[in-house]
């Protein structure tokens, strides 16, 4: 088993059920803080209620009677910077897939939070790999506009608090061209017309129910983004498409962008850094799978870091059940030249900054108590959490898969279920 017996036993009492105590002391051989404190050897993290109250060395004062957890590594809870986790149960089964609405007459006004299911199997699977927060982005349907994305935790609680309408999703590149008439020029013209509709709401709609590109309800939903009050998440990969986004950012400097995919971002990295436009990349993307990925490389993340670009790492290619693989993707980026601290920051500090998640992504006094204790290097595929804490509460490390594993791993022959035997 990948978890050492000693480490597992040290944390066992904290993991068998939701915590009864409100105070925890987590001792780690390495405590990665995501702050100017860096990585603390033999460090201590103190949690009281839903906040971190102290982070320091072995001599840090700890409260009496606190529950203690020991680990090899301690990090902030990881943040999935791009996913459809919780919107999809079975991708090919339409009744369980709320990631897109291909037949809807509405687009930007679609609030993906309305379809979030905390009971989705992928929630538990994602949590037990150390992810405590999800940035959930709907996919595009029959227009280039996907709708309103949101931020959730991975607790699986039915009353999970959601930060709704945290950003608007838009597709450019090949996808956007295909959804707006067949060319990138039509996609950009549609986007500019939609921005004008959003800025002109409600005046333009007093006499008419539709604008140049958007219906009344969609224009109302797009109004905050068009006025620079909401983040716009753009799907794009080709260097020229990224330049088109940056051209628009220079034309309309009040707009706030984050670019997802960005496989060729390294080619325009200096300009991205200059305009301070963050990107969310998939470091597994290294093949010319289409004409907009011809310059994809495993060194994308390291080259962006060298150029000073703000970037997060996510599993963009498989963002439902496998959003959890973002930590392995970050490890892959390290193997291709990215600094270890930059890789961990791309899973914690940076996504928190991009999506304005104040108090998340770091281990510091006053920060929200999203903390993960690991049995090894968090970027190693053989490592895993021994404790996951969300808002100061320890979480279950079980999923449907682990329950099936435990049920059948050492099943007595007499307990095997009935099965058909050919006569």
C-alpha cells in the first residue's frame, strides 16, 4: 500500500468520521506554505474552527487538547482551476450531463451552479486526491458563450456553499469559429457585438427585446463582464488566437480575461506577462492534435514561468472525473523544467489569485482552513493525502471506488454474490 502504516495510524482517528474537535495541530516534515515563509522543515500548522491560527517551526505553541495529525508534507488544499466536476455523472448519458445546453435559446445567462450535484461520484474522487476547491466552467452549447461558472468545495455536502456567477465562459479559436458562422473573424465580431450589447443593457432593450448579438436575458447576464466587473474565461490555444484576445484587451482595457488551454502561450509569453493576462494550461498537452495545437510542448509551463506569466495548471483535456490528475500534470511540468515551488503555486496560490478567492491557497494565520496532509511529495504519483481538511473539518477519504476495493479485496468465498454457472 502506498501509505505507510505509521502515518496512517497517526491520522486514523481524524479520518474515520467528521471531526468532533474544532482544533487541530498538523505536524509535517515539510510544510509548504505558499507564502514568504516558503517550506518549513518540521513545521506546524494550527487550525481553530475554520481558520488557520499559526504556522511555524517545531517550537510553535499549540493549544492543549488539540487533535494531532502527522505527515510527510503539508500543503494548502489544492484548487482545480478548470473542471466540469459536479456537473456530469456519465458524460454520454444526457440526463446526467449538465455541462452544456446545446438546444437552449439562452447562453450567457445559463447559471451552471443550478446543475451542480454535490453527490456526483467525481466529487469524492477529486477530494481524496487533495483537491478542496473546484472552479467549475460550463461548456459551450450552440453558441460561443458557455454561461456562468462557479466555485465550490469538494466536501460533498448537500448545502455546499457556491460562489455563483464567478466568471463568464467564451470559446474562441476553432470551436468559437465553428459556432459563429465558420471563421475566427465571425467569432470576434460576435464577441464584440455581445460586449456592446452587455454595456448597453438595459437602454438598448427598452424598445427592442434583442440586441445585435444577445437576447435580453443574456445581455443582462453579460453586463457585469462587459463593464469589467466580472472575469471572462476564454478558451483559446493558437498563438494568433491569444494575440486576438490581447488585442481586445488593449482596445478595451477595462475587461478582465483568463485564457484556458493556451497550448501555444509560450510563443507570446512576453506580451501575456506585459498585459498581466493569466492562463490555465495543461502540461500534458504536447502533441499537434489539431492546427491550433501545432506548437504544443511539455515545456509550456516552464517557459511561461521564465517569462513572468501568471499561470495555473489544470487537467483541461479531461476535466470531469480526472480533474484530480492536475497534481500529476504539475509533476510532469516539473520534469520538464518547471520549478517545484512554481508547480505547487500553480495548484494553490495562483488559481486563488486568478479567481479572487481571498484567504485560500496558502498556509498563513487568518487563512481559511483548507489543508492537506500527505504521505509523500504531493506531486508524486505514488503519494496521497492522509488527511483532507475543508473549512476546518476533516473529510472522508472514501469514494465509491475505495469502498468497492475494500469490499472485494479479501472477500471470503462464502460471501461472494450469487453468479450464473453454466450447467
